[in-house]
């Protein structure tokens, strides 16, 4: 009686749901903070679990679609046209 759908125990279905929610959600959240594609990272999180979260966490921020330059003082990326570095507060003007 404790079996659901094709003879698979209910505890396995709950475990799968937890896996998808935790690892897919974690990878997607970290990807969104890095400016990466959240859907792709959610799917990778579902497929490879905590490894996707670690990989996206170690990846640098995505600078696609914006124009970036390096600050002359701290060498951090700064949007082109900025008047002040958000990292070291040096004025560019």
C-alpha cells in the first residue's frame, strides 16, 4: 500500500522532489546573482546536484550585454561611462 506509481516507493518520489527543489533552486539562485542564465543552471542543478552550485559559485560574473572597462586603480570591472569605481571609489572624471 505504500507504493505509488509503477511500484516506486513514495519516499523516493519525495526525495526526488527535495533534490530538484534544493539543488536546482540553489544553482539557479547563485546563477542569478552572477548574471548567468537561471533556467540552464536550474537544469544543471537538477542533473548534477551540488556540483552545479559549486561550479556556478566559482564562476565569475557575466558581463554579456554591457560594456565594461577596468578601473585603473583596483583593476576591477567597471561599466563604461561610470564616473566612480564602485569598488575603490576612485573618481574617473
